[in-house]
C-alpha cells in the first residue's frame, strides 16, 4: 500500500499534464483541420495576422484571398485560422460606423496676449 501512495503524485502530474497540454492541443488540431476542410471560394475568412478576406481560389497549399475589390493576395493555406459566418460582400456595400468625434477647444491660458509666442526676454 505505501508503494501505491508513492505513485499517486506521479499519476496526478500525468493527469494534469494531459488536461492542460495534450487535450487542448488535440482540440486545436481538430479545429484547424475543420477550417482547412471547409475552405471554399466565396467564404469569408480571417488570417492569423488578423486580415479579413474572401476566398477566391484554392491551390494545394496556397489560398488566393480578395482583401478589397480587385485586390487579391496569395497566402499559405495554414494562415487561414477562422471561418466567418457572414456572407462575402464587397466593402462598399457594408457601411462603416465610426464614433462621433467632437472638436475640442484649446485650453485657455492665463498669460497675456503674445505670451509664449516665440519671443525671448
């Protein structure tokens, strides 16, 4: 019985290693394989560098992506990390919303006119 208690910490370390290292790595591999299998022309994707694009054509290990109307780039197929649910659309058809920017007035100065205007004493 004491011999089995000596193996308990080792078994615990192995279980923790499997839970935190091996299992998540296998899930990531499965997700990458799924993304690569679902690549098709017309799909919206995101690359590992964060670029959003539409798939134009697929080759063996290269994917041709359209990042803007008429602008196509070649990427390694493994660089595509996410499929987007939204349908492919040209950028000019999607409105871009930006927060309203209000102009700020310059801070008021207590010095008289001409103070700090490049004059030297």
